[in-house]
């Protein structure tokens, strides 16, 4: 009689230890899942390159009569600045108008994640930005 009672205690101890060990593994796996999780939404939040390329492309589409080119470029720059700043990006644009054409366009879009620029004169930037 005595030996069946002792084997019953051994079985209970085995079940209790198996439940505890399983619980420890569940806790460890949930901790690792949180720390090694892939955030797929990060790509959607980083659109600096898309906006940069889009603005560069649209600069070539600004058309006007010879006297209106400066007004249209100022309007385009203002619209682009409002658009970029509403999404949390720093925006800088400079350009030179020679005759009836726009030449020497410089553009920069920056955020805490990165910066894209092309032909920007560093002397025209606001001190402390770069």
C-alpha cells in the first residue's frame, strides 16, 4: 500500500513541475516576441524619398508666361512647404530664375529619420539645422 501512495506523490510532483516549466517558457517566448517583433508600419511612416522625388518631378511641370514664372514658383514652394511641414518634415527649396526658365533648383526634405537633398547651397540653410 505504501508504494502506491509514494508513486502518486511522484506523479503529482511531475505534473506540477511540468506546468511550472511550461509557464516559464510561455513567459520567455512572449517577452522575446515583443522585443523581436517586426514593425511593418515603419515603411509607411518613412516617406521622405517619395515626397522628395515627387516634388522634384513636379518642379519641371511648373509652367507660366515669362512674367509669371517667379510668382508660380513662389506659390509652388509655399504649397510644397505646407505639405511637407504638415507631415512633420523640414522643407527647404531655393531656385534661380534666368530669363523665363527656372535653373539651379535646390531641394531638401529632412526628418529625424533621414535627409534627402540635391544641389542645396549650405550658405542658404538656417543655422543649426545641419
